């Protein structure tokens, strides 16, 4: 373990969560630096092609969220 970061493990849970949030926010500020792997590009291309062939098979983001929320309450 890197001794420079051992103090991180001494933080409270809420401090750790805040640290993770802050780190993620700093990453999100430079999305162009995030690598997109070849398999991810292929999957995106496949999904886009499927959507373009039949756009009616897809769901809106709102409908998808509602479906997810409903399945979580029934579990």
C-alpha cells in the first residue's frame, strides 16, 4: 500500500464519500481524457445501429428510470 495515502483509510465514512465525490467531479471536468476502449466503441456502434433500424424498440430515459424504480420497490 502506498504510504502517502494511508491517512485516507483513517477518514470517517462520510469524509471518504465526500473524497470520492470530489475525485469523480475532478475527473468529470476533463471527459476528453477518459479513454474509451475498443470494445466499448463496438458496443455503442452496435446499439446505435439497432436503434436506427427500429427506434420504436427503445425507451425514453424517463420510462427506463420508472421501470428501474418499480422493479426495486417490488424486490
